[in-house]
């Protein structure tokens, strides 16, 4: 089957949500996040989530790639990346407000949401914000303002936040299209940009995707383990946190 890798656009959101929903049905954690949510409510929630990502991409460095089956014209896989980007103090303040007041539809497993995403947030703060983890050249650290000299000293120096790290938030392939090299296409595209910017790359990986990411040079640095029995599941579920150094590997 011929495939084409393209930048995703807001008009792709319905297809992105369809791929997202069908691809996570067997994940032991994600499948239990909204077990009793009505399908229409879940669809609306996911559409709103991705719409906000597109609307705020200038504040978050978000770039989404898609893969299209050129024989059918269907979107069959996508990846969402956050690339190194700079923000003014005003933009940083606007970004800090993005997730305030977010609510979940009735039937959401709030306890699991808080446990799972609480652990993700803790690890992201640890591995995203420590300057030693992201700066390989003389620049700055992501949680401190960086000052540029003004041109001809005519204006006060401009201060902004510079984040020198790349994050692969999501990589999703329609189940019937898996093991056709689409994940490799999406990862290679994102890491080419990361290596160009000399940026470390961070990801949280499910056991299913771990082999793909280690092939590209990611190394395990931490993990998340959740007892799913209190949440209606069985046994323990885990995800790995990985970091890739610039140029570490390109399968």
C-alpha cells in the first residue's frame, strides 16, 4: 500500500479522533479512563481536546504529522510532537492558563485519571524542566527566562522562555495498518527535526511501542506502574519513560 506523510491540519480532527479511539481500546490504562462515558460525549471530548491542541500550537510548539493511505485517501496514523520553541512572558502566562477549568464527561474514572496523569505530571516536571536534561549547547534552561540583546540597544532587551527539548506525546496507528512501517515513518520524521535542533527527545511508551523507540536510540529513565484492580482492570499496568540524546540512533 502506498502511504504519504503530511502535516496534519485542524480539518483532520474527525479522522484523528476516529484513529485515536479505535487504537486505544485494548490499552489496559486508557481503556479504563472513560469506561462508562456515552460514545457521543467521549467523541465530543476528544474532538475538543485535539481542537485545543491545534488552536494553541503557537504556545506549545505542537506539530502533528499524519499518514494517509493514498489508495483510499484515509488518515491511518498520526503523531503529535512538541518541538523546541520560545515564548514571551505574556505568551508563557497565556500557556499556563490553557488547562485551567477543564472538566471531564460523566462516567469518567476520575480516580484513575488523577493517579495516572498525576504520575505523568511528576515525571514530566522532572525530565522536561531540568536544564541539564535539555540543553546541549550554550542556551538556557526551560524554566528560566532567557534575555536577548536589543538591536542597536534601541529597545529594552526581550525576555522569553526557550525550551530545548522535543516530546513525542502521541503516536497512533490504526490497528489494521500496524506493522507496515508507519510508526517508523512518523518517528523518523520527528527525530530528524529534533536532531537538527540538537534537542533531547522524551516519550512515555506503552509496552507495545517500546521496541520501536529503543530502536531509534531512546533509553529508559523511569517507569509508571499502576495497580489496575481498584479501577476495574486486572493486575499491574506499566509505561516506560524514555529519553533520547541528539543523534543517538536513526533506524
